[in-house]
C-alpha cells in the first residue's frame, strides 16, 4: 500500500479561530439562533462575539471546517509531517498568529494569504447540552484572492504535488474561481477531488456555484440534514437518504474514469455510502451518550479520518472506518481537539 508523503493532501478553505462557550437558551434566543445550526454572522450578531468572550469558560481552538479536516487527517497519519497542505486567508493580527502557531503544532503545511484590511475570521460555537450553534464571522477568510495567492508559482506547485483535494462547501461563498482551478486540475490529471455540502444554506443560497463545481466532484460528503436540503433544492423528490445518495452520485461528471462516491453521515445512525451501483450502510461506533462532550467538529473529524486513509489509497470501507474512529474521538472532547496519538489500526 502506498504510504502518505509530504503535501499529498491539499485543503483550501476558511481558517477561523473557534471561540467556544457553553451558553443558555436565553443567549440563543437573544441572537435568534437555533440550537443546532451553522450560519454566517450578520450585523445583529456583532455583539454576540463580544459577549461570548466574556463568558467564564471560553476556549480558543484553530478551526474552520477544511482546516479541521486536514489537521485530523495529519493527526491520524502522524508521520511524515506536512502530508497536509492548507491554503486560506488570515489577518495580520494576534488571532492570525495563533492560527499559524496551531497549524504548526498540528504539523500541517499551512500557507496563509495574509492581508491587513480585515481581521482574522472567528467562529462562535454556542454550546447547549449536546447541541452546538455555529456563527461564523468570516472577516479575513472572505478576502482570499486567487491571483494573489493560489496562482503564485510557489503555491501552485504545492497544488500540483497533491493527489487528493478537499474543499468544504463553505469556501463557495469566498472564491469559486479558486475552487474551479483546483477542481479542474484534479479532474484533468485523474486525481481525487472531494467536497462537502457543509451546511443547508450552501445548497439553498449558493446553489449555482455548488453546481458549477459538482461535475468535478469525485467524493461528496454531507450529513443527513444537508443531504435533505440538497435533495429539495435539486428537485430530487425523495427524502430517503439512500435514494438521495444515488441521485447525487448520478449527477453529471467530467472525469469518467472515476465514478462519484457519495458519503452521508447521520449522527449516531449508519453512514450511507454509494459503492458502485449499490448503496451500503456502515454502522458507527457505539458510544454512551454520557461520554459525548461536544459534537462540534464531528463531521470535520469524520472527513479527516476518511482522507487519512484515502491518501494511502485504502478501500472505501477502511476510509469510512477511520472516519468513524476520528469522529468518535472528537465528540468526547471540547472543540476539534485530539489526544497525542490515535489508537486506530
């Protein structure tokens, strides 16, 4: 089996500093938040960020969906270091320095586009029980520029070095042209391009950019809620998750050498994946509800575990098993954090 080498995995997305705190229902109501959701911050949420940092137990973690996933993939692989490359935009500020330090500690080869007009992006994780409501203030993350970063020869060389690419749907709100350049490169060179539906609002309000990228998607990830919204927006006329997976698999595709694989997680229920013409269910690892600390990052962790095996060209079943393992570890901890070493064989 091939082992992973430096820069085999390429991720590009919104680098955010996660600010997580346990809040109460009044806090959610005050800012019009659902207990379990992901949204982009609006004007009315500005005060939320100031209020949440004053909470008694605030934790800061390097975050952003794609960055979390490549970090987990690197953790699962352990060595060599820098198997994962990450591109995204940060500000020239304290939060930006923290993100750089955290990426380095995680042995991810992060190449940030740094600019001073906007501060580093943040994501407030408002935790109530085992629910988490995420409010992302993209700020600098929204300023990623293809021509100022991705197109530079030294950076594009890192793209060319990779064999597997992963970009969360969240980045569709930032730089469609960057995603398309990477996706087309993968497709033309028969490499693996993976994408995530990421949140219901992506399928609803960024449908056009999402469907421009879809023909290049070899592996599509999502959870049950995102899958249902995607199906509704695409007019699939079914709420059966296995049927949605099949219909998503059969959407037009550029690189005919690789049939599209669709993988939908469903929390504690079986993960659904298309395997050729069939749809297969993969049970997740059992866990006592009392051991669940924070489900924030479970989806990112699943993808990270999956990618760690994918870059080593392991079969789909092994990739899903690694995804389930990583998600199981992450939900027993606060934030998208992990112990020193994985115990996965």
